C-alpha cells in the first residue's frame, strides 16, 4: 500500500469516526475538560531514546574509578 493510499484510508476512517455519536460525545467531553483546565499534557522525565546511547557512550569514555593493578 502506498503512502497516498494510506492517507486516503485514514481520512475515510476519520470521516466515519466523526459520524459516531459516542465519538462526538467523547470529543465534546474532552473539549469541555480542556476549557475547564483539567486536561494536562503528560510530561515525561525519561530522556529521548537517542540520548541514552550517547550518555552510555560518554560513561564508557570516562576513566574508570577502579585503581590500576
């Protein structure tokens, strides 16, 4: 399936979803909670995946704390 076909399929599914009364109620509820200030964007304290490798690599470059024998 090409990207164009995937986009068309997704847009068609979105139109069908908007016709669903349960989806409309849920969207209205979300918008109401957002206006009331009860919707909070989730913030994560984990570093992005690519920085984990970078930090481990930096650790491997540091001289070891073990005494030389």
